[in-house]
């Protein structure tokens, strides 16, 4: 039976007794009296509380105790004693057994709600694969299901299509977007002899490649396997309640037995009175509040995080956040914007952008898109060109207002007269890890356009905040060393590990874990294994579904400054859980001497009914404590603090 079903059964059958408890001072009694309460509680015990007894028995056989042990003993004691009390004409407290079950199940419902956000990462990864491929069969290209593709098959890929499997290009060329797998920010130009990766996207040209890896051998399949292993390797968080209960439960049972023996054997009390004291001890110790301590704080903490644009997907990360020493960042789409954009224009800005945009408006190349966007932003309208042609390996050429215009890479310089100033400017831009586009008109260079996947405006401040908290930032990327170091230097990251393949990212994370807990921040498919392997995975909300599913925390606003806020919120939520557990136990510990009759001579007696009420008040205090988490200040240290 599902936890939610058990909870609703328990709640429905407990409500009539709750109504009686509230209205009893005004003379309200349930029809049928104790017999009705017996019937209602029997349903709760048989259907809702039974798994607690099964869990307690299983723990007992292994010589352990957990929270379920106290729940089972407390509810069973309350139930069976109430039957005895009903027969002997004593006060009953069936409602305590029912309420304990309901409160504890409420806590478990909250926990299950958190667990239902369980990762669907593997399934989403698999869905990224191409569903079919255009394969050469009997001299003709035909579309076949991916499962029928074999090593050695010749596969044709058109612009905009996904590459089906890993392989080597045999003919044709194109630019391929590999960012989702390798982390490379710029599209990669591929020609005959170059390797291609399955599930990456072909941008511009048509080519034929020979399949070299299919099925489970492809890079994507290897990433799937890595995510599976990483997710399965996570040991479930050991509940603080269970750790304490391992000691607390035996102590409570010993105290309850001792209470009965002292009153019945040594003090000569009646069997009924001795049982009342013993049962009161068990009931007051029953961990109703403990069952709510963790899930209520989680619900409030995650709810507040959601309002801030920070999604905490599970409670496991909270315990680990306090011990995080290193924060590892992916580059593309995490520290940077994730798309190429114009950062510098050398020369007459308007003229350079007009000439470049005029030629590039017909191109589908991603760098061309960056140039046309920059022209639009500057309100520069492109002119009409004629005789547009591509210059292989160099760029594009066309006639503009009767003059020959050229836009392309530095290889264009071989055909042009160029001043030393242009060469110096180009070298400076390349040292800054920027891609340089040369713009020429009438056989002379008129300007340079620098394009880069630029850092997000907030990245530098975010890194400074984390450093102020004593954390070590690291950049881990599949991009090349020059680009990675330039970006890292700009945002303030000192440690850079570049040109790392997706399958190696998780291993790099494990190396850092040898020195302490590690958080990983990423957004791409290639980051999924690292996000799952890290103690705390933080995914950017603009990232791929797989990255989001693999992370324990998601930053909806894609602002790296939220990393510090997420860590602070996680710490405060976990500290609130510990505070709740402290108060829950303190309540019980302080109430046990009273329940045992230590203050009997002073006229202070805690009957089972009052013990049940105290238990309910304890639960209320824990819930109130959790709600107060909404008022906690989440203000990470600034770099200047």
C-alpha cells in the first residue's frame, strides 16, 4: 500500500477522535464512545501502522532500532493498553495511537513528494539519440532505424540533422555543433578524415561518414552509463533521526520497563497505575515531531528557494553542502553566455559591420549570425551584394557597390596587403582567446571583428563571493586551453583544467573529492556525469534537461551569483532540520521524567492523555520552527565583506 494511501486512511479515521478531543470540554462524545474509538483505531493500526511494525521487527532481527521502532512500540502500547483500560474501566487513549501514526505518515508523504522528483536523466539522455540514419544500401541511400546501423556503414548527413553514431568523415565538409557533448563553445569545422560524434548536430554542409562506433560503444552511450553508475553510487542520506534512535529507542524502552517495575514492585502501585506511568513514558517519547522535523523544513526551504529561483530537488544535498570545499564550474553556458557574440570591432565600426553584415546575411555559419546580430543592435542595415561566392577554407566574397568585399579568417591575409597595425591588433585579440574575422574591401583590410563566447556579466562577482566564503573555484571544460584560461582569468578563477572529454569529467571530480566535498556547476549533456558524481550538483536552468535532472540544485535564473545563495539556503535549511530534531528530542527527554511519575509527590502527573497532547504540541513547535525558516536572512558574504 502506498504511503499516501496509508496517510489518508489514517487521517480520515483519526479525524473523529480529534473532533472529540477538541470538543470534549463542552461535553461532546463520539456515538458509541470507547467502542467507536476502538473500531477507528483498529483500522488505522491494521492498515496504516502495520508497515511500522514490520520495519521495527526487521531492524530488531538485525539488532538495530530506528524511528519506526519507537512508532511501532508507541502506537502498539497505546492501542493494547487502551483495550485493557477499556475493559478495566480506566481512561483510554486510542487517539494517541492514531495521531502518532497520522503525524509520522504526514512526514513521510512530504518526503515521498521530494523523492518523486527522482531523476529521469538516463531516459532523457537516450532520447537525444537520432532515431534513424540515412545509410548507403545497395548503391542507394535509405533511411533505416538506428538499431540497424552497423560499424562500417556509410551514412549521409544533411544540414540540420543529428549525426546518428560516432564515425569518420569520408567526403564533404560542414560545421558541427558539438557543444552539448564536448563543451566546445564554437561550432567545429569538419572535413574528410575528421571524427564526428553521435547525437551532435550538423549545421551547414552535407557529408558522408563511415560508422566506427555504434550501440553501447558510442560516446553518448558511454555518458549514459556514467550517469547510471554515478547515480547508483550515491549512498542514501543516513537519517539523523535513525542515528539518534539507535541509542534513544533502547533507552526509552529500558526506562518504561524500569518505571513499571519501580511503581508496581517497589512502590506497591496497582497494575493499572504502573501501566499508566510506563505507557506515558513510551507515548511521550514517541517521535511524532521527529517524523515532521526533516520534511517540514525541507518543504519550507525548497519553497523559499523556488521563490528565489533556486530549486533544491532533494534533501540529500543539504547535509553535504556544509562540507563543500571546492566548486567546479563548466565554462560554456555556465560561466559564459553559451553563444558566440561580437566583442570588438577594430576600424571604422559602422563601415566594418556594414560590409561584414552585407556578406554574412546570406550565410548560415554561427559566426555570421553573431555579426548580423551585432549590426542589427547597432542599427546598421546591410546592403545588397552580388556575385556571392564562398572562398574554400577562407571565408566569403561578393561585389558590394562595385567593389570586391571579403569576410573571413586570417588566411585571407595571404591574398591581401596588410599593415603591421592590423597584424598587431589581430595578435592581441587572439591572445585574448577571441576568434578574429577579417573584413576587406577593394583588396585592402578595413577592419577586424572579434567574436567570443563572452563571460556572463555576473560571473566575476559570483566567483568573488564564493572566494569570500573560503571556497576554491575551479574551471573544468572541454574547450581548448587558451580560451579556457582567458575566460578564467577574466572572472577570477585560478585553477583551470581544459580539453577534458565528457567521460573524463566525472573522474576529474573524483580526484578533487579526495580532498573534500565537491560541488559541480554545469549546464550541458557533457556535464551530466560530473553533476551526478559531485557531492552537490548545481545545474543552470537554461541547460539541457539531462543536466537539470542530474543536478541536486537548479538555478532557474542562470545567474551564477545564485550559487552562493543556494549554498547558504541549503546550509540554513539543514541547520533548521538539526534544530527541529534537537527540540523534538528535548521535548521528549524533558517529558519522560514527568511521565515516569518522578514528580508524583508534588502532584505533577502526566497521564497518557496529556502525554499524547504534549506529543502533539511538540509536533506543532517543530512545524512552527520550520515555517520561521521563511524569515531567515539569505545574504552570502560579498567580496568586500
